[in-house]
């Protein structure tokens, strides 16, 4: 199969706005040329100008779904010319009292070119197949909704 490696780098420095605590800012090093600035969510003393782990989880799901969707469309003879998503995730308290990403909503909007155009039912089937095949969707336990735009 495949293995996916991310190196994290964090150095202890004081928090810019909160005395007596540390900065949550760190780096996710994806490759020699790709580094993502990451922090905790602003609600958890993080830096709002950085990606937070919850956003990256939502992005991972939305990206995986899109890539699977594009592959299915190509194999089914549909020409996708553009794709957008306004994905969102919600953090809430779990039944055992811990915090978790409880819900992720994908709001995909695909534009098709060519003569073959999916109707609403075909579009639903394509997204259902993409969701069932998405590696990330198969790896998480939160509720995922797909609200086709």
C-alpha cells in the first residue's frame, strides 16, 4: 500500500498574548519544499493565522472525497471542469466527556463540461461512491454529511 510521513517541529517560546504559557505554533513538514504553519485553534490559545489540526482534518476529508469523486467521474465518462467545497467541522463534547470532531459537513459543487451531464440522482450516486471509497472517511468515526450544492 502506501505510507505517509509528516514531520512536526515545535520549539518552546512564550505565548505572545498569554503570560505563563507557551506558543502553540509549530510546523508540519510535508516535504523538503512544503511546510504548513500550524497552531491550536484560536479558542484554545492558538494562532488564528495558522492552520489548526481540526481544519486539517476537515481538509483531509474534503480533499480525499474530491479526489475520489474526480476519479469516479472520469471513469464514468463525466468531464468535471471545476469543483468547490465549503467544508466545515464541529468540535463538541463526547458522551464520555472528552472533546472530539463530532460532525463534518462537505458541501461539494461540481461543474461538468461536455454532453454527458449527471442528473441529481446520478450526482448523488457519484458522491455516495466517493464517500464509500474515501480513505479518510473510512478512517474516522464522526458523522459526515454531504450536502450537494
